[in-house]
C-alpha cells in the first residue's frame, strides 16, 4: 500500500476511534457550598448532569437539578432549565474541575474535587 494511502487510512481510523470517546468530563465531582455546606455532588454522564445538594449533618437531600452538558474549546458547559450556563475547566492537576463563573451568589462553588467511591 502506498504511503499516501496508509496515512489516509490512519487518519480516518483515528477519527473514528476518537468520535466514540464521548465526554471526557464524565464522572462524579463534589464541592462544599460555604464552610459548613451543603455539599454539592455533580454527576456528569454524557449529555446530562445532575447536581444534588446534600446537608452533610442531617444527611438529607436538599435539592436536585438536571443540566444539559456540552463541551466546547476544551471547557465543560452545563446549562440549567432556566438557561443559566456554568463554565468549567480542568484544574491544574488535570483531574478536578474549576468553575470559571461560579462563586458567591451562584449556588455553585469554584473548586470541584473528582470523587471516586471507596471499594
């Protein structure tokens, strides 16, 4: 097979493999909203995310919201049903998330920790 054809086959096969990878932000992240809570758990799965606020002291679910998920320019965009969009980027450790437009008064903290359940 000529070199030109081999390069074309390699390009097409790598594009097909990458198109099946999905959202590289999938997983569960947690953060505390304020010093004593509530804890917010953000579960991202494909094109949907759920944010659950939990009172860690009373062990109660306070609220749960569903968001649509998009990835654009290496950033994660989650949008609620009212149209408010939160923009996330990978933290320096390339594991956790930093919210770029969260903070005081938004209901979402700035820093999110990737969560893995104990085995």
